């Protein structure tokens, strides 16, 4: 069902609009990908087909279909639909939307669906302002984000929404979308070329469609060479977002698994995407002590040397020094004995704070202190009395 003609999803898309906008599906049947979420037998699809729309957060990478899914939901639910961009809108716009939503509910018995694109860009105060109206049912929220909602959406708001994970589109999905687009604009492109565009798009349908449109605008035959000349290859990476943490975790765990091939791959992924080389070097130094330790102490020496090389040389000259350290540490025998011992010690300090130092470990520079027993051995253990016999290294 179509709602008001003043929202961007229900207007006729003009022919001069970008190809990605013209190709936006209007039904689930036309949507490509995300079968695990919106397939005919999925719970979400059944709920939506009944006209029910729960408040939800759609979490997924760029160009995976979050806005399109909101568009489709807008077309099948009997509700007043309001799209909003968190980049440009704030509390003033939200206030006006809430007032209109209250009118829609009071006078027309119609629910309001508020779609907030890039909801992670709203700060805590803005999200807090939305919370009571979602809780009371004045608004049904559909938020879209590329960032992990566990970190970027207030816990109170998150607890009132269902989180649906939107997966990165496969290359096969992208090829299907590109074939439809080629038919739409009336051109023939060899499937190998479309596959090449899909490979360069990193699962981003919008990027793939923009690439095809740009190549078409050149007026030349669309070949792999033309695509190579016109596309600026990008990498799915955000230094402050989840990809940052996913990739450094992949590097760390590959070294821990003694897999130098995988470790070097993840290192190259991060460096190619523009990660701060000193950040990686610091993590490698940490790994040398945490996961290798004294079973191969030269690992720390090499890691520190790699950090210094990164500091003195910078990129791209330092990448091999860092790769050398990563390769060495991945191949080295592993021991977490030091890290485990340290964790156990810290736990004992929390459990037994302010334990007195044994008398024989205390200095006795004055006669009074010697008379009080400072420096005299009263026990065998060098640990506090309550921790006598503790073994931190197995």
C-alpha cells in the first residue's frame, strides 16, 4: 500500500535519477539476497506479510539493502511512513515528526513508521529523545546502521528493537542486480565484465551500479579494461568501526593459530585499507609477550624492532619489517603462561588487597625498624602470608 505522496519512497523515480535509485526494488519478490531474513518462510516475512511492523534495527554493510528493505516495508504496511537521515536531522525534526505521529494516531488511527538512516550518527541525547515514543507505540522505529548496534545504539532503545543482521551481498547477487540494470538501460555487457564489476564492489550493490552507470556514460564498449580505468577500488574498512576490530582480531588469532599465510593476509588487508601502521605494530608487540612470551623471547625483540622501523620509516617502506615480525611470531611456539600468571596475580590482588609485605622482605635502615622485626625472616614464602604456597606459573 502507498502512503503519502510527500515521502521520497512513494514518489515516481525520475528517469534522470541515479541508476542505483531507479533500480531500487519495490517488493520482496524483486529483492536480491538476504533470503535468510526475508525468504517466504522466515519469521520476519510472515510478520510483515500480516501488516505488522516491529521496531527494528537493520545492521549491515553499505549497499547491502537496508534502505531498500525499509522502502519495501513502507509499501506493504498500512502506516504513515517518514524517512529521516541522522546525518542532517536532529531533535527539532524529531519533535515535528512526533507531533504529526500523534495526530495520525488520534485522528486517523494510523501508525507511524519512522525510518532513520545511519542511526549510529545520532548521539545519546538524540536517541534518548526518541525512546519514550517508541516505548509508548507512538512511533515504530526502523533504524539502519553500518556499525555494531551494541556499541552505537543506546541499550535502552536497543532493548525495544529487534536487531536484524543484513549480510554483505555475494558476487552472484551483485551480478544478478547488474544484469537487471543492463537490461534497464538497454545495453549488452558480457557476464565476465559484470563479474569483474561485482568483484570490485565488495558486496556493495550501490557501488556496483554506480560503476556500471559511469562506464556506460563514457560511450565506449564496456570491457574489463574500461572498468579498470574508471573505477576507484575501495575497501570495506572503517578505522573506528567494527571492520577495524574484526580485522585486527583476525590478525591476532591467525598468529595465535600459527598460520603465517593467514596472518600476513590480514596484515596486508589492514595496511592496504590505510590502517595506522603504528597501531598494528603496537598490537604485534603485545602479541609477542601475550602469546609467545619467554618460550621464544626473541619475538619481543623483533616486534619492538618492527615498531621502531614503522616509526622511523613509515608506510610504505616499513611494511616488510612489520611482515617479518608477524611471520616470525606466527611460526614461533606459543605460551600464554605469562599472561595467565599475570591475570591470576591481579585477581589475587583484588581478592586480597593491601596484604602486608613479609618482614624479611622489608628494609631495616634504622634501629627502631630492626627492633620491630624488619628484615627478619618469619616465613619461607616471599609472598604475603595469605598467599603462601601460591604458584602462578604451571
